[in-house]
C-alpha cells in the first residue's frame, strides 16, 4: 500500500441534529413529556382500545355459559393501564399481585388508587394489537410472522424518522429482547448476556436515538440472489431511510462485507466495521491464520476506495473501511511504550457503542415482565424505547430532563389526562334481573297485594310449612292464599318486583 494522505469522503447534508421544527411547531423546551410522547403513540392508543375490546368480545362469544360480560375498556382506562406499566419499571416486584398487597408493609397506595387489581389484570389478559381475521395462511409466500404486532411496529417506526434528524455518525447493531417462550423466530446466541430472545436490528445515532429498527425473523432467502446474500439484503433494506445525505455508518462483523460497503457507497453512505477473515471479497492473504506475528503490528491492503487492515491485539482484528485514509503499516508506540491506535480503530471504538447504550438505557427502568406472549414482550420493549426517544427529542429542544424524571413526569401527565376523560360506565351489581313484562312494582297495578295477619293453619303455598319459616303467618289480601310474611310472600309475587 502506497496510497497515503486524506481521502475525500462524502459531505454530510442531513440538517441540524434533533427535532424537526416544521413537523412539530408546538413542541419546545417547556413542553410536557406527554406532549412529546403522544406524537408517537396517538394512533396506537386508539388501536389498543379497539383491538382489546374486540378480542374480549370474541372471547365472550366463545363461552356461552361464562360470567356476565364486563364493560369495554375506555381510552382513559388505557391511559391508566400504561401509566401503571411505566411506573412498575421503578418499583420492581416479584409478582404482579405484589403491587396490590393486603399487608401494610408492602403497600403502595399509588396502584390501588389508580386502578383496581382485577381491572388491570383483565386489560393485561386481553391486550391485543391486531384483528385475528387479518392472519394469512402460514404456507403462503406473503405470510408475515410479525402480523400480530406489525401495525404498531410500522406506525412507531414511521414516527421515529418523521420528527427527528439523526447525527452524521450512526451505528447499526443487534440487540436481544429476552424471551424464553415459544415463537418460531426466537434466537439463541450463547455468547450474549441474554442468550434466548427476539433479535432486533437497530440504527442509532450519537444522541442514542433509535432512528430505524427491524425484527430479525430469520434468513429471508427470497431476497437473496446469485450475488447478494440474505444478510446483505436485510441490512441494505434497513439503510434505506438514511440514503443520500452522507451518513457515516459503523457495523460489526455480522453485517459488514466488501460488497455491502460498495453498494452503500453508491447511495452516499460510507461505512466502517470489523469483518471476518473468511468473508468473500477480502484479499487472499488475509485468509491465512498468521498474517502478522508481532504485537500491535498492522498490515494494510487497498482497493480503490476500500481499505482492509489487520491489527495484532490480543488476537487478530480485521477491519474494513471506505471513510478513512489508509494507515501506515508497521507498529507505532508512544514514548512510554503504549501502542498508537489507527484512526479507523479509534473511530470504531467511539461510535460503535451507540446501540448498546440505547439497550442499556431502555432497560434501566424496563417494564418487560415474565410472560408467555411474545406480542406483549415486544410491545413493552417498544414502549420503553418510545419513552427514551421522547426524552431525547425533548432534550434536543433545550429541556433539562433526566431519564428518570422524564418517566415520572410522564406518569403524572397521563394520570391528569385520564382524570379529565369520560368516566367508565359502572357495572350493575348483583345478579342480572330476568326479562319480564310486568311492572317493576306490584303496587303500580293494584294496591290490594299486601300481607295481612292470619290465624289459618293451612301450610304455606311456597315452603309447605305452618308458619315456622319466619314464625309469622299471613294471607294476601287479593289472592287469599297462605304465605310466610318474610320470605315466601316475596317469592310468590316475583322476587325482584316487590319492594
């Protein structure tokens, strides 16, 4: 390699980092957290209420001899439900019922005063995100494994790019949402801290804002062709929203390849990342096990705009870049003996951590509880991610909020809003009265159906006793029949009508 000096890279033209003023002119640094959060969740609130009520009605229709139906969930109740879910991230309990305890030593009045426990569990049980009739045949080519939550995922994903301008440097990486239930696209990665779960592919910027994301559903071989692998096609589609403005993208060896870097460069995206030594398109001598032997030594190969290098650290590290000038070969150290890292290595270490930082911040007050429903698991993760993005969006306007204070203020805002909403219809207490045609009171027809004292020894028409049921005998003025005054008189003239 004899090419040295600075390499001309694409100029960034993405605009000011942060909130897009023309999309949200009413948002400023004094706006409330809910004012920003509702930008992402306005449509989702209506969908949650509609689909949850529909799913419960389908459940009631399937059970002909079940209990009496409960009232529909209102938007105010859905606000309270999500508010409790968010607050649970700050008060970790072993079980859900621990938030509504009978023991005073565990009591937290906030939850019992906000919503009854049975009502919360009812909404959680029937929380639904899509109409069941929209499912496609599993054997069809167009079958979507994410159809149960696809509407919410697409709505939220579109809003992520609508209100925010990302920074010049971006990172693309994978994270795992821990889940051990049954779902066909669950991943097992033994070297990860969360070994079992659902894999997300995310693009994040320097402010740890998630700009785009995708759920990894397995290798989609329908997108692959003779020259493009399924992984190449997946990451190419994930970068479609950052084309044409000169972003600098950092990635790890799972996604980077010379062919992907070349294709993204034609779309004004320069890339840098680690790469596997056996990846197709790398120099042939990089495939050898021992390219270099001395510690901190560097070997470089250059092809047009592409630079491949291998550096000896604790092990051989292979890197690929088309945004940096080729470093000099050899081993370079400071006067104290510390190794000098090339610019490509220093920039990679600086910018590649964005996705891991987003995952760490979203899980600090994580609300993902143990559940066998993968849809709930994904929805709660998306809710945590939306709150974090709302916090970053408000900070870009100049607001001084910490992540914790933002979440707690959001809970208070939702509580105030739910209090101003329409009241929930009260459920009638007791047994549902039977349908009847007679009036509600006997006295509305005639005033002669009243008990009178009697000395008759005839048995009661209802209980066949001789006045021993309540100790008093009576007759009806109009019917002239023997009845017990306390119980049987009401039973004979229809229970619910006599008062």
